[in-house]
C-alpha cells in the first residue's frame, strides 16, 4: 500500500498528505519525508478531502535513497503528537538514515527486504 501511494499516488484510507521537513536542511538533504497517517480507531477523513487536505497528528517517516529512486526505507511512526515530537527526534532520524540507508551500495540495497509497487 505505501509503495503504491508513494510511487503512483494511489489513495488508501490511512495515508494523507505527503511532505518533507522543509524547516530542516539536513532532513531535506537526506531525502527524509513524512506522510500523515490515520491509525486504526482514528476518526476517518471526510470523503470529500483531497489528499493534501488529509492531515492529522501522526506521521509515517520514510527516506528515499539518494542514488536509487526506487528504494525507500520506513523509519518511524511518530504518534501521538507528531507535530510536537518531531523537532526533538528529527536529528536522530537524520543520523540513522545517513548511517544506514541513504548512500548504501546497490549490493547492500539488494539484500534488504523490499516490496514492489
């Protein structure tokens, strides 16, 4: 589901607005992004909401590989209070992505568990 949403824009009930962390140059440079996420039990978005209007206080944080546009890594689900928490945990997320994913070789990428969109 996530791969289809990121790659093709396929909507699912749980995924909302996509975005980056524009206030953090380091996060943008590391291709770290977020998607608003409805969790089971959350009130659904109204059916008339466009994807860009689907916002909430939960994030699914992911990174896009710097050299291979088809590889993404799920980093974290930040909930509750994602908007309040993210500034304090973003430096750790950036460090994790830079050390373990963003520039790993194709050989290392091939060893990771992957899902196709």
